[in-house]
C-alpha cells in the first residue's frame, strides 16, 4: 500500500506543474466552466472536455492526463513534461508507460495554486484504502477553517492532505494523522508537490498518535457517512450511526489548548420522537467547550440512502440490494432523517459554556474570521445584561450592504429593507428603515443608550415600550455579526 520515495523527482515535477500553470483557475478557463467538474461529471462530459484541451501546450497535455484520465502518446507526454522524463513521474507513482502511450496512475487535483494527488474515483473497483481527492466537503471545511497564525495544528484523518497543506501557511507546526497508510503516503507526496517538508505525519486511529499533546486548532473531515457497512475508509467509519462524530467531540477537548478550536464536518441522526438539537447538545456535556453548530440541511433517510448508494453501486441490482440494507438499518435504529453541518468548538475554562445551533448561511470567500468573530459576539452577549448592553459601544461590520426590494401588488407598492454581508458568512436580516439607519450610524463612539433614544424619537415610539423590542433586535444583530462590540 506504500508509494515510492522519490523526493528529488517530485521537486522537479513540482516545477513542471508550476511552469505549465496547472492551477484551478487556469484549468477552469481551459474547460470553460465556472466550477471544477467532479470525477463523474468529467466522465460524463469527457468528449466535450477533451475537445477543449485538444491542443499541444504542456497544460493541455497535463489536463488530459491527470484531470480527464486520457491516455496520451509518449511523444506528447515527453514534450509536455520537459525537462523531466516519464520515468521520473513513474518513480513518484504518478505515470505508467505502456508501449507508445502513457496513462496517469493518480489524479492531480488543483485547489487554487495547490496541486494534490489522489486515487481515481473508480466506481468499478471498490478499494477500502482508496484515497479520496479534494471532495466538496474538503473545500467547504477549508473555506470555513479559522486561519489566524497558530503554533500547532492537528489535521485528524488527513486523507490526501489538503487541510494539512493549507494549515501549513498559518501554523508553525502541523501534524497530520490517518489510520490509512496509503493516505499518509499520498499526503506526504502532496506536501512535497507543494514545496512543504515540515509537516509531521503519524499513522494511527483518531487521537492515539498524539496522546499527551495539545493544539491551537484541530481540523477534521472524517468518514461521516452513516451506513450499515464500511465500504471506503475515507467515507465510512464502521462505527454505529453517528458514534464516530460523537467520539471526536467528546475526545477532542483533551487535545485542545485553552482558547483552541476544533472544527469538523459531520452527519448526525435524527431519531423518531427525539429533539436532534438536544441530542447534539448532550455530546458537549462536561466538555469545557463552547460549541457552535451550523446546520446545513437534513435529508429524509430514503433520499440520503439513495443518493449515497448511487455513487457506489453502478448496477441496478446491486443498488436495490444495498438500498434495502441501508433502509432496514435506519428503520431498526429509529432514524427518520440525517443532518449535515459544521461543528466548531472552543476550549474555555469558564464556569459554564454555551451551545449555539442555527442554520448555515451561504459562504462567500474565506469564513474563518467570521466564525471566530461569532464566538466573540456570543461571549459578549453571555456577559451583558440589559443595563450593560445599554452602556456598551457598538460599531457596524465593515462588509455590510443595504438592499431594498420592491413588491408591486395590484394597489400601490411596498419596500422591504434588509442588510446583508458581502463576504464571509453571508447572513441577511430584514428590518425597517429606522433600524437600518441606526446600524449605519453605529461607529463605536457612543453608548447604545444614546442610539436607543434617537431611534425611538425618529420612529415616534414611546421609549419605555420601544426599549425591550429594540434590545431584542440589537442582540440578534450582534449574534449574526452585523453589530460588533468595541472592546
């Protein structure tokens, strides 16, 4: 299951890829797409994409080989990878020469300017140790990860190593752990492909390899699919229901420094007759952590099973068999739906910790800063009663826009005002024009009580009756990040 050690060849390969411009943006331009297509989408549209990269440039040759999985003539490959040789790429476990044609052993997945190798997602050959490329969940977690400068980061279940490679840019030290030896070999290769030599790779299950150590940040894109059997290590934990994700939540605090974060994506079960939010909250009992759950969506079990199995079982007979097995499993365990979301927890030695669960808004650009600010805002709200809040100074967030929508019914028209973020967690809040104007004036220069009196006067409201409603709105604006406490 190991890959060859070819450090010298890999550094030369890295230079070839960089010179050719093998980046996410350049490949999207070549294929004329807004987003990189998945492996299945590439297979379904292979003829179209191959036509668009039919030229003789090094980048087009590399895209046909490593992104579209096409055999390319040996002469073309030699021309596309100069000054290296196919043997160099073969020594790195990337190319196979068969007579006059060359095929790629591994996929090269671009992420921004990074390039990461992974196994081809071949549905016909199920391999427990297959190393997944940069999946949609990896990109989502990468976008949501807190990115301030850190001393130590742990990538738990590193897979192809995408989260470790990204963390190396803002961490003094990165440790990557995986129970799959092939994944660790692939991750080491990818660190070298991106010019990184100081990531520490450790083989083992969960936190076992880092026992006794603590980190400022733990990131984890675990095998969270809930299924009755283990098919791929990268997707299925082999543990009952959502036990694996619960284990991460309950175990992580011992490996987090005070003020440190753990972020991971997961599925969780929603059981018949039970409040799934209360069940999730119980995972954090006694953890010493504040927790923020961003709930993306929930799927009814039949949809969940069919959608996941469709990616695993190409034959109709096999699909039906697995579907019945999965549905029987869910029904025995009283599962009615399965949720998906991001868990962010922060180690805090306060006497009591808070739990927050809400819908996951659209993400625009990097969101780590917005998530970290969300923790600061919640801390503020937890420690400020009505009197303290009125004495506080607030400013509006810098990336806000005011939008007005018009309804035109049969008689007259109505205008609806809303504030929304242009970057980060793109929350939108509908509100009347008086509150919008209040938010726009908040510059951190005066106590909130002053703005309260001005807004009540502008709206023609009785101050006593207006105050509770105003403070309720302000609390929600702080919680969503529209208003920021000036500390």
